[in-house]
C-alpha cells in the first residue's frame, strides 16, 4: 500500500458514516461550546473536527508534514481551529520521528515502541522506513500560548509518557492511548497523572467510545486492568478527569 492509499483508508475509517455522531456524543461529556480541546497526534483530524462541531476550539498537533497539510485543507478555514506541526515531548528542541510510509498511523518518536512492535504478534510486516528530524514543543508551552485545554487527547504511538512529562498543570479531563505491547508506558502515564492530582479513570478499548467500567476507578485499578488484558486487545484509551461524573457511562 502506498502512503496516499493509506491516508485515503484512514479518511474512510475516521470520517466514515455514523462516526461523527458517535464522536460528538462522546466528546460532549468533555467539551462544551467555547471551551478548548487539544488533539495531540491528530492524524487526519477527526477528533479536532468533533471538537469544532461541538462549538469548542480545537488545537491539532500533527508532526507528519503530509498529514498536517491534509488537516489544514480540511479544517484550516474553520473558526476556532489551530494547527501546530511539531512533536510533543519533555522539552523544546528537536527529535526524530520514524514514519511507516505504508501505515503512517503508527509513526513514532519512540524507538522502544518500534522495537516492541517489531517483535509482537499482529504487527508483522510493519516497516518504519523514513526518518524526519522535527521540532519538539511541550504541553506546557502549548498551554501557555493557546490556553489550558478543557480536554486533552494524546495519541502518539508509545511517546505518551514522554509527552505527559512536559505537563505541569492538570487539565479538567484528558485521555492517552495505551497498547498491550507497551503496558509499561501506560503505567508511567498513570503514575504521572496521579502525581498531577487525578484520582478518577475509565477506559475505552480500540476505537470504541463505550467505557469499559461502570464507574470511574483509581489509577492502581486501571493499571491492573491494563496489565490483565489479553494481547489481542491491542490498544485503547485511558480517560482521566478531575470531575468523576464525566467518566460515568
């Protein structure tokens, strides 16, 4: 598959029939009109699009130049939308993004993620064949420039704990992606969020938007739940909030 074909497939997947309504219904628990959502690792910008449909402002951060151009074409003229083409890390500077040209969804700045994927069942045939040296910003720097987000989404392929290390002020709610090939990264993210003051967590598996738990659970229980998942669960998103009602199905 070529890069162009992979991007077209992502567009069909993430902008497919019914997905917009499901995203909006889910994000409405986290964002209201006039509020601010960060979309870190925006890919094709479907999460930012949902924020905008809710009347919120959207800050999309996407380091891959080709995807950043696509997002700008899709949403660049929409009031309340901002695009930053950079990596998000622990401190400002530069870093290397490794791109899988046939599957740009899994581009990563984490060598550990690529090593884990290369040895994992279900990841056969994935090749990271391009390296880009790109600017790095931090979540604190983004918040200082654009405002503290009311909701922060992070999906950066194994770089989530590094990105969170550049955050010193807790947004009202946030999410981060986890994978079963790097459960240790999820554990580090949970420890960071607990240190920031989060006490309430829930999760969704895969691309689903249904909470796995009937009520919010503490960080330790969430870490145990992720540790016990079968390898085939593959991935999901952990949600944290300072307001536990937002995490109740």
